[in-house]
């Protein structure tokens, strides 16, 4: 098997994934374009890509045959599609890692081919130095290709719609409450299409804050999906039970409830069943939990959300991913800085493209521990994460578990004012409460 045959085989293996499952389709069109494929394979890739972008599904041979019958595609493209498509079933589908490895192999082979072509130029003539540099740039750009989101055009002079929007009495309906007065007053509230990160040191309460933000969004009549990559779904649902009943999560876990707690449990758990909050108020929004594996990528997150929306017949407004540091980027990177920056970039695009508010978390480095001010440089692993956020929120607490206060502060705000306020930690019942008197020293020893 010569090099060209090997490359053609790689292309068929990759496309076999794309035509098998949309979660693989998303990876392929995010990593490759038609120029990565041989001429006889390009039409098969183009039909897959165009159909997926328009209908979020996999194109069928029947659909392509209909296009040909209607004269919308050329005969050679139709013939090539049928030949390649018929051969795709000969290649076994394994998993995401296997697909990514084949994509990497294809990229490497293309770069080798282009490098050989460049070297042949030296054999034929002595090219100018700038010509060689330009050719090498093209090779690098081709190797690092990433699928670009569709552009959206706005004429800034067309102001009538914006005026009506600003003056509409239901403008607040577009905003999602954080549940914390200091945040909502500073920024007005969150919006769909925004990406938010919570950062904190280990044990600071990042996951508890994620849960509180998601729960508060549900109380604001937003459909919320929690995707937990680290915590068991039963443990996560116990958080809701503990929050509403005010019975410590550990007590529920160990099943050591006293008589009074048993009575409260039966009473309050019925409010959850009736879709009421801790105050007994009725809500129409839903709140769901999905447990998944760590080391999945954002494309898998997309697939999880789609599956749940189809299965539950619901359109989610808020997606809480607990948490981003456990994800992998769609494209492989050796450096953590690039890896985590790419994950933040992909989560932002996920929010923008699908009209979700996406909330996740990352670690805070030691430099931000105990400081009164937190900056984007305090995000562990990558200083580029903040570049892709609409809002960055830090939670800072003392190491001493007896100190029951801490602070929540912004390290990035896209549209609004910075915020910095005192909180009371009730982590045993998964609650973070905003202190009304923010003159309280956040290191003050408040013991329960």
C-alpha cells in the first residue's frame, strides 16, 4: 500500500465515524476541512458538513440521490459519494480517542506531503527566502486549521429594533438572576449566550457555588441541566435534597436522621416532587442532572444536551458543567496553557451558537489564595482562559474550617461593574448566603 492509498484509507476511516454518529461528525468538521481530503473523497465530506450544519443530523444517500435527480449536484460528485459512502461500513467504529488519533495521523501525513513538495522546490531551483517562509506558514496554518463559526452581520445604523428592545417593559425577562443581590446589581444579571467560570482553590466551594448559581437560575424560571463529570448523580441530587430540607448532606448520606429530621424530610421532599422551591413557591421550569465521564470534550457535552432535550422534550436555558478542568479540548495540545484556553474557547462557542448560558469552573493558583484582589492571572493552568469568558467569578475562603465566611468577587466582567461581597458558608447544607451587612470582616470567626 503506497502513501496515497494509506491516506485514502485514513480518510475513509474518519468519514465512517462522521456518518455513524453526530457526536463524531461535530469533531470531524471542527478539525478538518475539504482540503484535507483527496479529490475523490471531498464531495462525501462536503455533503456531510453542509447537511450537519443546516439540520444538525447526518446526510443520507437518499438525500444526495435526490439532489442529483433535481440537478443540484454534479455527476462526478454524486458518483464519488456513492462509491465512498458504500465503503464506509467496512471500517469499525471504536471511540472518540480512536477517531482523534486518525485525525492526527491524517494531519501529519498531509504536512509531510506538503513539506516534500517544498523540498522539491529546492531541487528544481533556489527559491527566495521569503517564498520559503510563506510556504512554511501555509503548511503550519493548514495543520492548525480550525472550523470557524458562521458569521452574523449586524447593521449598527438599524437602530429601531434596538430602541424597542431597550424600552420594552419585559426587558428584564432576558436576564437571568444569579441569586446574589450584589452580582445582579453590578451586572444586571446573566444572559443566554454567555460563558461564566467560577475559580477557587481546592475545597473553596467551586462546585457548591456552581450548584447555587444553577439552582438560583431554576428559581428564576430557567430550565437547567447540571452535567457532573466528577460527582455521582445520586450525590449531586442529594445536594438539592439537602439545600431544600436544610438537613446536612452527610446526614442524608449516612442515613442518620433523627425523628424531627425524618418529619422535615417527608414534608420538604414532597415540595421537590411538586416542583416547589425551599420557600414552597411553585415553579414551571425544570432542573435535571446528568452524570458523565471526565476527559470528554465539548462536542460530547453538546451531544449530552441534545439527547436530554430530545428525551425530556425540553429546551434548556442554562448548562452547568461541573467542571471545565476535567474536560479535554477537541484538538490535542501538549501545553496545559493552550489546552485549557481551548476548552474555554469551545465552551464560549457552545454558549453563543446554541443560545445557552454556560457556567463552569476551574482551579485558582496559589498566588490568588488569601488575596483581596483576584485577576485573570490567578486562573490556574492558563492565563488565556479569561480571554474567552463573559464573567469570571472567584470564591475565596480561609483554610480554617471554623471560619464560616468568605468572599465572592469578580475577576472579569464583560458588561457591568465589578463586584466583591461577603458570604456565609453553609456547605453542610450546600448553601452560600449573601451577608446583608457587607461591613462584616470576611475573616471574622462566625461559628454555627
